[in-house]
């Protein structure tokens, strides 16, 4: 399938650089009824749910995986995306052409310059497909502390922040709180499951009071989710693998709801991808521990989905392809045109939508 099918033009002013306050004040485009588009707010979500529905949420927790480093006169931006062991990570590095194997880079923040930093890493390997493999030069028991001290939230490239320094404006944005769901629990993600950013304790309480169950799985989102599809055909695109867990208890709650004729609602594409990885052809979700690199495009028949809650995604991205698979290409192109016309806010800190799945087994 040609990637150009999934292209669209977005005015830059519709890209959200920070969330609305409170989170549930964001807008919600309702595509839960076939053939209709209704403009709502996220605070309306409890009214769209039914007793016995199951909200499947990703409880991964984002680590501060964006680091800034220096080697000589070269400044680089590092985004960790896949751990190899306790101290080695695959990463994407801006300006990495000047780095060679065995080079040492020193990390800095607003208060500690690279020249006096105790935190550094050695370049182990570089390749065009996987990026840069680096190994931190510290004990494993202090790496978490250093990441908290020197790391920043790994915001996607379309959300602009200055690099650290005396004139940095990072401190004006509370990204360490904003770029985290209120139910984040298990550390390991290097990108937020952004569909969950709209939930607040108030909304969750209303959902619970309505008899809707919230079930958690864990998918540690990788920075590969930000990568553009560079191939001309979807068949030639390689997805980066991400580690996920569905416990036996979570699988049984989902399967019990299905047996009772209740709806399964995935909160975000990350939850959906892990559900589909673990589901069999009868729609039964099995416990799962491992990596998934599932790539869902139109023509796919969903096994464990009734509705999807998700933000608005980049043109020609794997995530826009996924939502087109859920509801149909023309349906989603029309919906995105409506969102642009109505000036919805796009991408990670933007508004939300709820979409009915029409392509099921």
C-alpha cells in the first residue's frame, strides 16, 4: 500500500506545544457512531460509555530519556529508545556524524556543564538502521539517579524546547508532569501513551461510578513511534519492537467482558497494538510477556477492539495508518479534514477522539 495515501496538510498553528488545563478540558471528536462526527469535550467521555465496558489502559511510565551531551566542540542530543542491558542503550543521536566508535560524550544540564559532569557514556556502535549503541560510564545503581538529574522528558520533535543552558526555557514547562498519565506505574517508556494524558482523577471516578472497568496492561513505548515512514510502500517499513506485558488477571477481565457482550475500548494505539498481539483469531486475549513489532494497516481485521480513544496523528505515520485500519481510510481522512476546519489541537499534547472499529473479525 502506497504511503502517500496517508498524507494530509496540517497548519503548523494546530500543533499543540503544551496541554490544556485541566487535562479533561481538551476536545473530543466523537466517531463512535458510523457516519457521524460530533464535537465534544473529553469531560463528556463518561456519557459515551456503558456499564460493563472495559477501558484498556497502558500504565507504562515515561523515563527522562532525552539527554544533552558534549564531546569537544560538538553538542549532541540523545534520545534513548531500547535498553540492551542495565547500562547499554540503543539511541537516536542528533549530529551523530561527528561521533566515532569509542568516543566518550559527557552529559550536561542547566546547572552542570559537560566539563565538570560526572555522567558520561561511550559510543559502542553506530549503524544507519538502529542508530547509536552507547554504554553509560557509571554503576547501575546510580544510572536512575543520573537520568533523573540530567534527563528531560523525550518530547517528540514537533514540540520545541531549547537545549539546557543559562538561557534555557525548559523550566517554563512542566513536562515531567504533563507528559505522564495520572496512572503511570511501571518505568520503561521513552514516549508517552498520549491518549491517556486526558484522564484526570475526576474523570476516572465518574467512569468507575458508571460501572465501567479500567484494566491495565503495560507497553513500554519506544522512540521509534516518532520515526517517519521513509519507504514508499508500507510493505517495506520496519517497526521497532517494544516490550509489553498483559497479566493473566487483565486478560481474564477483558475476556469475561467479551463473553458478557460488553465493549472493549482501547485507550491509545499502544494498548491496541498489544491487545492485537496477544489476541487469537477467536478474539480471546492471552497473557503476554515479550516484544511486539506489530504493524497494522488498512485491511487488517481487529480481534479484540470495539472502540479506540486516540489523539490526532502525524501524516504518513504508522499511527495514522492504524486509525485508518480501525475506521476506514475515507472515514478518517474526512474526520481529519473536519478536525482541521474546527481547529482541533493535534499530536501528543493535542485533543482526542473516540473511534468505532468497523473492521473486525
